[in-house]
C-alpha cells in the first residue's frame, strides 16, 4: 500500500485519490501494530514509533483528519441505512398512491430527501470526508427522519406494518451512526487544502 501511494504521488494523482490511498496505509498500519505491537523488544517498539511518526507526517501534509472512529463499520452501517431509506421511500409511495393524504406531497419529499441524504453520507464516508462535515450531514438527515416519521405514523392502511418494520430498524441505525460520528473528536478534524 505504501508503494502504491508513492506511485500515485509521483503520477500527480488528484487529492481524493491520494486520500483514499492514504486510508489504506492507515488501515495497514493498524493491522501491523495489532500483530507486532505486543513484541517485547525495545528495537521493535522504536521501529513502530518511527512508522507511526511517518504516518502522522503524511497525514499532516495531506491535511487529513485522524481516524478516531471505525470508518469501515460506519460505512457498513451507512450502506444499511441507505438500503432502509430506499425501501421506506418505495413503501411510502405505495401507501400514498392508494391512500392520498393532505400531506402526501410533503411526506414523499421528506422520504426522498432522506434516501438521497443517506446515500450521500455513505458516499462521503467512503471518500473519507472530514468528520465535521459528516456531523452536519447526519444531524440534517436525522431531522429529516424525524419529520418523515411524523407523517408515517399516521398510516392506517395495510401498509402500516411494513412502514413500522422499516421505521423500527431505521431509527436505531441512524442513532448509532450519529453517535459514532459525534464521538469522534472535533478538534482533530482538518480542512482540505485550498486548491489554486
């Protein structure tokens, strides 16, 4: 992964590509430390510290935040949330197609926005965007979910059980992702460098 990163730097790859490659270095370094961190050797500890310092230097040069939360777990959870919101959007359309309400348009809009924002969060997690940006996105998405939910609980048709099941799975997933993101330390978030 280090050789690949060096090749990308030498080829002048764009910033996003370099950050993606750097994330693989971070992941490989964590795995390396997990395997060799317990070795009872002063020389080994010194080497591991030098490697960590080198990773920190590259992180600083790229203006990339330190990963203090499990991004891979967050990516998996965000993918699940995206799937749930897409199913919810379809179930909502089916309900309102058969049982028009005064709030039908607003409800459809909220569930569509919810699905769109969930997909955007998943994509941003994969791209490695800063946690501060993810915090704003998940907070906004959660507020759209609260608004949509106020409409969905008014369903009194045969669509109620499926809407209930999807809501029952979506709420804790959103809360969990929001918690994961908010627990990451905000002072470790760095802005991307300005391109000229």
